[in-house]
């Protein structure tokens, strides 16, 4: 992976805008990591990565921050498979911390999750260069190796303006658009918009491309399971928020989620996924796509949200393997109140199956979702991990998993039921789910 020069900071749109302002005085003789922790990590990252944080085990405040970063494997599985560390001493471009700070949308070609700080102002040019210099100097715990004057540089990284995707050429696909909407200050807005493709016959999809405005969390595309009751198929072209203005959940707008089948998506501002050569996903005539956008705005000003998705198609004569969405759901479980529970469920295939994409789905009590192989030479091998229920990892497998008849995949899901009542599988936000989604043929 090539090192991005400082000029690349000018494309840090994914981190949002910065208001600049004067920098606090710093002790130039202090250890560089101490300055990094107190001047950058704690004020900019502590709200999500504090001592009691909502983002898994990564804590970036206090005395444990160094050990949580340096030499540690990242939670993001795509980054981990690419050999990255949260901080790899001497190598900024192999350090996920730095990569997510200078995040020019789409620059890595891999889905490493959201840019950081998520939903708030970017770090300044000087702050980001301080991080890079510290890592490049070996990321020491002690000693002054990065110029403290950089922290006084509050130059605001500028961003390339958001641009709509060019639609696929006529007859080669569809463009779907989530209309621009407002995300008010200090608010998370997540909505759905159902778009019919109006395809008169089956189409074969070989590529999915997406583009989002800054402050996005994710963009997921769903179809609906065969046999979905008409009552749960949403109206066409209507935005449906899952949160009310007061932040409470809109249960009625969440009910169609029970019948969703994963079709595609990304946690990046720009993504472009192509199916393996000769492989395509078949969409039957009359398909509709439920577009799901989630934005987090932790600034004091309103920001816009918007999303585009291009679905590229090919003639059936070019398809050697027709892919099917995976939808392995554990619907029979009960989580006792006030305790942490781990439940395993195996899904055995009845014919040779090649899996080439994996993601997961659980609700707010979910802490960790692991997928293991069942049977064969790789029995028990972990092939997927995610610890974020709202923004699950989306893993395009570089080497597909080939399952023979009688083998399968196992979900190993840990929930922490902090409520005083038992919780089971269900449709409401207060119920739970445990589903393996993906693609296979």
C-alpha cells in the first residue's frame, strides 16, 4: 500500500469539515505519544472510544491507549487480512489509525469501515501529520519524535465536493438514488427508501457501485424474501425513518426489516464491488430494492445526507454461475435477562456451495458475531468476525469458501441482555436477530 503524501489530506472529505480555531498550548518537551493521547485522541475520539465506549473493546483514553493501539490487530477483518495493525511501528500506511484519518474516499480499494472521527469534524492537517510522524518514527511510548508545533497547525482539510455517480450506460444497469435529506445537529438519522427496478424480466447483476455524502455510517441494499406478506412491502419512493424526532424508534417503519435479504452495501463513502468473473446475482422480474442509509452527525450544524447506487447487469449468456444471497437465520433462541449469552447454530448445505461474500445481522444487544466453517479440512476455522451490530463487517473473500455437501457455516453470536426480561428472535428493536448474509453459488 503506497504512502499518501500530505497533499492527500486535502481529500479528507470523509472526516467532515473542521471549524479550525486556536490550538491549546502544548509542552514541546512532552513525549509524543502523551501529546497524541491528550491533544488528539482523548478530545476527538473519547466520546466513542472512552473507558465505557459503544465501539467494542478499543479504548483510546487513559493509560491503556498505547497498548490498545501499537502492534494490535484491528477489529476490521478486511484490514486484518491485508496485514494491517491498528498502529504498525514505522509504517503509517500499514496502520489503520492513520489510514482512517486521511481517508480519501475509496483510496484503499478495500472496505476498512468508516473514516474517523465518525460523524464529527476532521482532525486538522497538523494533527494528522503529527500522527503520521509519530508512527513513522517507530511509534514509541516515550520520547519526543514528532514536532509538537504541528499540533498548533489547525488548517482545515478541504474536501472534494460530493458528486453524483454517472449512471450505467443504457441497457447495462440501473441507478438508484436516495433523495437528499437533512440530518439535524447532534442526531443520528437512519432511513429506508424502496425503489422498484421495474424490470420486466430477470436481470443478472455483476457489479454494485455506491456513493455517499460525508457523515455516512453505512449504505445497505436489501431485497425481500420470497413470500413476504404484502403488508410488509413498503410503499414505493417514500422515505421511512426508523427514529422519530425525539430519537425513539419507529417500530412501524422497522417491521419490513424482518423480511430483508442482503443484496449489497458498504460502509465507505465510495465503493465499487464486482462479482467474480462469470458470476452474477439473478434478480427476478419486478424486483424492488430497499435502500438503507444511516448518518451520524455529532456537530452543532445540520448536514445533508444522500446516496447513489449503480447496479450493473450483463446478458445471461455471459454468466457461468448464478449466485444466490445467503440468508442463514437462527430464529429459535432465548436470551435470559441480565446476563451475557453465546449461542451457536450450524447451517449445513445440501450441495456443493461456494461462498464468496459474508456479512451479518443482529440487534442492539449483540456484542460479537463470529462465523466458523463446519466440516471438512477447515472445520472450526473462523472466517468472519464483527463486534458492531449497527455497522457489521462486509467481507469480500479473496479466496472463496468451498463447502461440500454435509458441510456448512456456523454462527457463534454473543449477546449481552442488559434488560430485566428474556429476549427472543423478533421484529421489534427490543427483540433480537442472528443472521448470516452473503453471496454464494
